[in-house]
């Protein structure tokens, strides 16, 4: 396990992922009934950008730093939350910040040091459980939740060459156990072929009501570069398809450099 998210915290991909995550959590919170959130690949929770790994790579300068002054309207909620947190919030900190009194969060992290750091961060927080375990395995073990409603975030590092296949298997397993759950899975766009194959596999699968939100900074023809990213969402909440395009357009407006091939939008992969 070589991947450490601290090197990439606050980069453009985090901005896309976390802005959509905030939108999804707000949408789920419209209903007063408690929700359960499972974060299968959680990281350490929050990140310093001014020192350590993030200060070394400075990826955040082409990410969150471009959204701060002032954030465009659709991003104000996400950016306001980042400002309130002080350190750059990873997915566990974002989820925790938006949880209500009866909501619950379970985080999985397989890297021993990161799992320990996350445990320390949530020490004595009775609403959050931290598991040092494989997040894909947890999709079988921790679902369905008692609450009966909620969100599953799957955000793997894509170190393994078969990560897309593992992700699809995980989505199928999780969805089979929690059919009403909202599932959101992040994926990199380095070049088109693996993404096309992933989308085709979703279309051919049993999964229904699936959309993909994508943002591409440049023609994805250099497989060694993160040229864009996407989020597959199963059971997107009401108004996802109406509101998320504006979120993506606002992100692209701030994060894009007008390179050939840049773009953003939603694709419907499977109907209800
Ligand atoms: C992209 S990072 C997660 C970032 C986090 N979701 C966020 O938004 O702040 C992926 C994390 O997954 C962890 N990881 C890798 N394989 C895993 C597995 N099979 N189960 C759980 N965690 C895993 C890595 O150590 C890394 O911290």
C-alpha cells in the first residue's frame, strides 16, 4: 500500500469528489429520518496543506486554493464547510460535519498508520466507528444498515490494476444488500478506454438508476496523468440531475485552464 492521500489532499479531484459529497449529504438530510454513511476508503480524516506531504506536492494550489475567493454560488456550501474546518477536510470530516444527532458514520481504512490516525481523530465520538479493514469486504459486512437509509462512499486509490473490476464487484455486492442506498464511487480519468469499459460493465450489470458525473481538464490521452475524474452515483437523490451540472460547471470554471478537450457533465448509465 503505497498510496497516501496526504500528498493529494485538496487537489482538483478532491474538490470534485467533495463538492458532490456535500450535495449528496444535504440531499439525504432533507428527510428527517436518521441516515447511515459508510466511507469504505476513508484516509486520515483531515489534512494540513501548509506543511508535510501536501505542502511538498502543492496539488491543492490547482484545487481548493482556486475556489476560495469568492466561491461561485453552487460551490459556496462546500467551500464554506472547508473554511469552517481549518484543516482541509477529507471525506470523514465532511460527513461528520453534516451529520445530525441520530446519523451514524462507519469509516474503513486499510493502511495501519492512517487507520490509527483516523481512530485518534474520532476518539470518543459515539456517532463514528472506525474500522481497520478492507472497505470492499465491509460492503458485505456492514450493510444493510439499521437506519434503512443512507450513503455509501467508495473512494479507492486505484493502485491495483484491477481496481475498476473490484469496484464494480463491490458496488454489486453492496447494492444487493442495500438496494435503497445511495452509492457514490469516485474514479480517475487518465485515458478513456478503462472508463468506457467500466461504464459498459455497469450498463450490462444488474445495477439500475445509475448516473456518472464527470469533469475533464484536458483531452485524456496521457495515461500517466490524472486528466479528469468522475463519480458514479446509484440511486441519485431527487434533483441530482438538475443541480449537479451547475456544480460541475462552476468547478470547471475555476479549475480548468481552457485546455483542448476540457468539459464536464452527467451521463445516465442505467435507467430506474
Ligand atoms: C483516495 S484515498 C481516500 C480519501 C478519502 N476518501 C477522502 O476523500 O478524504 C484512498 C484510501 O484508501 C485506503 N485503502 C486502500 N485500499 C483499501 C481497502 N481495500 N480498504 C480500505 N481502505 C483502503 C488508502 O490507504 C487511502 O487512505
